C-alpha cells in the first residue's frame, strides 16, 4: 500500500515476483480492491497477459478495461491509441498486468510509452511475474521488485488445518504429525497447501495419510521448487476418482486465464459422457456436484456466484492449467489464431488421429492483420475428433475459407461450437454427426432451421442464441428425445414452437415458449407444456393472448413445474 502511494514518476512500475502458486495475483487483487487504493486512483485497470506480450493487443485490453466495453477488432492501432489517450487523459490510474512472461525490453518500452502519454503523474503499474529478469526489466529504475515469500510454518499449518479436517481442526496427534510433514513438502506455497488439504479431507484413515506422505510425495524437491509444486498438484490429481480426472483434464481446452462459465462446463462434460447418471438426481445436478468437488480440492479458483447463490463463473490457476494439459497428453490442443498459418503447426501435431479435443483461442494480432486468418484445415485429418470449440470470438473471417469436410468426416463428434463464419458452411448432411450431444448454432443467419437437425437424436444441448432472423424450428423437433437444454434467447423473429415439442419431457431449460395460433396446424399450443415438468430456471411465455380459454391454460400444468 505504501509503495503504491510513493514514487513521483509519472508512471511508476512495481513488480511482484515469485514462483507459481505463491499468491502474486491474490496480493495484487487485495491491493486493487483496497478502499484506500480506490480513493487514491481515479481509474483502475486489470489485464491478464500470460505468454503473449504484444503491445498493440495489450493496449486494446487496457482500453476495454478502462471503458468496460469491447473494442472492435477492426479498429486500427492508431485509433485505439487515441481512444486510450482520451480514456486516461489527466487521470491517475492503477494498472495491474497479471502473469507477465515477456523478456523483450523493446516491447515493454513501446507499451509503456503508449500508456504514459496523457497519464496523470502518480499513476502506477503493478506487474506480477514468475521470472526475476522480467521484474528487473519492467521495474522503474529506483524500485526494487517485491519478492513474494511463502507462508511461514505456522501460517501454512493454519491454512492446511482449515481445509484438511472436518470442523477445521483435529485433536489427534498422529494426524497432526503426518500433516505437518506433508505441509513441509508444500514449501509455504498456498496453492499446494490448499490442494493437499482438499485431497486429505477425503482421506479418513491414518494409513491413507501415511501413503500420501511416504509413497506419493517421496523424493519431492529434487527438480527445483516450481517443479516440486507441480508434482504436489499431480499427486492430488492422481487421487481423484476416474470421472473427476476426465472432467479436469478436459478443462485444458480453455485458454489460460479464461473465464469459465460453470453451466456450460457441466454441459460439455455431459456431452462427453463424463457425468454418470443417477436415479435420484438430474444429470446436470450431478455435474454441478462434480464441479464443486473439484473446486473444494482447489482445481478451480475465483468462483463467483449469482444473486441466488449459484456458482456462475470460475478460473483455473496457471499451474493447474499446465497440469490439465499435461495429463490430457496429445488428446487436447489449444490453437491461437496467430499460429494457424504457421507452416510448422501441422508438423507439431503429426499424430492427428490421437487428437480428440480442439479449441481455437484468441490472438494477439488485430483482426485486420494479414497474419493468422487461415483456418487450420489440417484438422480434417483428425478423424477421431470429439470436440471443436471456437473461443476466439464471433467476427473472425478466415482467409482462404474453411474446408466443408471439417465438420462431416468426424462422425464421432460430440461437441461442436463453431463461430459465426464457420456456421455458414455447416452442411445439410449434418445428420452424419449422429453422436453429437452439444451443438451451438448461435448468431446463425438462417430463417428456418434445417430438418436434418432432428436426426441428431443424441443431442442434449442446442444453442440458438441471437438467431435474430430465425422464424421456424423443424417440424420433427419432437424427435430430439434426449434434449435437455434449448436456448432461444434473442430469437426475436421466432413465431411459434413446433408441434411435438411437448414430447421433450427431459427438457431442463427452455428459455422461451411462444404460443401458436389455433389456425396454424404446425404451431404448438400452450397445452404442450403439460409434460415438461423437469424445466428449471426461468421460462418466459409469449403471446398468451392466443390461449383460447381457462381450460386450455390449465392444461399446461404450470403448477407442476416445481423447478422453475
């Protein structure tokens, strides 16, 4: 706190350096959210950097943080600089650059110069990094980087005790003795302590604790401190039940520092068959319990809740992401757009038949750059692909187009989430993807959804969010007997529900139901809601004026929708 208010340089840089899992980001968050800091700085900005340090890209991210608005990818770099200049003009700002790896002095100088223009004297940049040379390069000349130390033995034990023992403590001297030896191997690193505490919480006997200490943690610390911490996390992973192992490994699909929507994550797990069915619980509820179990073991962090107390979003620590990528082996790859024209990329992934899951991540390049706009069409050879997700945004325009076979040769595909342009080439013979369980066709420009969709009888999730010109769903929609989620939000032109939608008795989510006219034989009446008693969350019913009478309204059995 004191260091933030000291130093009279126009823009002073204060690095926080330490190994992964030590709490650098947590410390930066405490500073960022401190009331005194809030009153001292007129503008607070936060940008997650990770491995890619491109000054132009980061300036865009800073501008988005300053304006709380997405910056158009089509804006020229000079325009972005001008907008940022206006946003920070005559304001004292605090900027946190989280997880920086860049050792290029020239890139750092360019970025800092762009920020310094127009900033008010007394502005500060806090940098978190694992690398000492990065801290030395970025620090203001008169500032010594803050080297974060691990927790003391007493602090480490207090944290472990809260997590490992039911009730937060134990009176057993044997457990205390074993526990303190295990904590000692965590070297004061909070992430490792939390992970081991979460693991041992589920171990009920001294023999199990001894096994962790004497067998699974044997030889720790021989490969350097950070490798030892990753090994600690690996022990916790190795002790997971097999279903949770699969769920965790799948999360390597998300880029580092990605804000993960928990509801979507559970749906993705379900689509892969990782969530086991239960006679007493809904499948999605079981998936949520899986997530909570991993969260309790510290495989996820930064969980945020909605106003009803449900966990909405979370993140993964960088080291946990490294572990997820490690345990998934060659089955999972994350492609940054800027790499997708790299002539070496296909050679890097020579064993294409082993690839099961692919995601497209964001790029450090502006969208109008001639680089990185080529779709990785070599994926057509990955014939055993189970997941394709484009997480890089809706407005990418692939130079050279997309091979239409990319989404039809992979007949084992279970999850398909293309972006706007990729959806344009979605062929009518999508019926070949008979194992598909998760299909995201949001922002599609189609007026009538093709009848071929109704052949996807295993489909669990169908997202049509933002299909503003969509007017009609297929007549055979009732064939999708396994459908659990139907997202029709912002489908502003949709006129009615199709006859037969009432057969989808497994539906858990139906964002909107539009009552059809009695004269339209293809339109569903409100009575089709009768058997949809598993619906949860919210249901909006439109065109109620078309309900004929009270008898027809009662036939919808709305009082039986106990989960709404």
